[in-house]
C-alpha cells in the first residue's frame, strides 16, 4: 500500500480569504439588504451610483473586518466548538498579529469610503467601529450578545440616512429597531447550531438564555421586524411591489419555522444561511415600489 500524500500547505491568500469568510456571502448579505432599504427610503428612490458602491463595498469590508476581530477574540473558545476548530487563527495557520493587520487594513479602507460622503455619516461610523470591536467580548458576560450584535450591524442603516439626508430621523430609527429584531432572529438560529458546545465552554448566547422558548422567541422577533417595516413604510405608498415583497418575506418566515422547530443543527444552520433572502425580498419590493411610483 502506498503512503498517503500529505496535504499541501495553503497559501496566505487562501487563509486570508477564509479568515474573512469570503466563501460565505450570507454573512454580508444579511447586512447589505437592510442598508440598501435605508438608502432607497432616505433618497426616495435610487440614491445614485456613488452611494450604492460606497455602501455595498463598505458593508462587505466591515463585515470582513468584524470576522477577523471575532476570530481573534474567540481563538481559545473556537478550539472547543466543532464548527470552528479549523479556522485560520485557531488552527495556528495565521498569527494574531497577521489577522489584526488584515482587520485594520479592511477597516481603514471602509472608513476611506465613508469619508467620500457627508461628515454626519463619518461621525456615525466611529461608534459603528467601536461596537463591532466590542461585540465578540460581550459573549463572556452578556446574556443576549445577539442584541449587541444587532446594534453593531444596524449602524449601516443609520449611516445610510446620514449620508443621504444629513440626519437620522424617526423612520431611520424604526428601520433600525426592525432590523434589530431580524438580527436577534437569525443570529439566535445560528446560536442554536453551537448551543451544546457553548454550554460546555461557558459562552453566553441568546439560544442558551431563551432555552425552551427559543423557537417561539425567534418567530416573535421575525413578526416584530415584519410588522415594524410594514408600519413605517406604508405611508410611502409603494404599492403592490412593496406588499408582494413583504408577502414573500412572510412566506420565508413560515419556512424558517419548519426548519428550526425540531432544533436540529442542520435545520438551524440552513435557516441562518438562508435568512438574507428575507431582506432581499423586502428590498426588492421597496426598490421596485419607488421605481414605479
């Protein structure tokens, strides 16, 4: 029998792309759709190519930087979680210093993009970065770290309104709150995947805190998100496209229940990984509604 051939060492580029979850676009898609909704609502339609490029690229870069920060903070915990043992930092293939430099460069590029917009947007981007850095550490002591994640993720909505109008009005904050509930829903689904491992290592998550009420709470979060968006955008009279998009989003929410009701790792992970389609449906309805208005 011939000896097995050892696996070739991975290139630095491959490791860096793995570090920022380049092959997992669901992580930035859940962020980009609510941000685009905010851009379209703030601008009463298409906001222009400049802002569109700034916010799409900025979302991808910020999420990528957030992944590096998260993996640096969780490198010791990740050794004990089935799904994360082979992450580049945890497995020792990338040093903490290297990862920190990658995160810093991505953050600076994203900040450079924001600098091309209004100063109000630049001002709001500062707390956005701070919350992104702090989030991984809240899992040590905060019972619902997903709420803190929601605050960090939702800054895209606030910055979008600031970039278009120079202010953050009541509509912006209502969309911010709606997306907070959306983040709580899909990230609790994600936390349900790792609940057994997180219990062993003492990590705090919403899935653990909610216990047997996890599924009911997720469906409530989804319902609150849907209801707030319907309420705050109804006065814009976006017609049938908007309500069609909201209907498609509602159908997906029902589908999510079928995936998570038995609390299997596989079902919960599929629910999380497909959750960005809820935001996509809502954005499609908003964009088409403004286009046909």
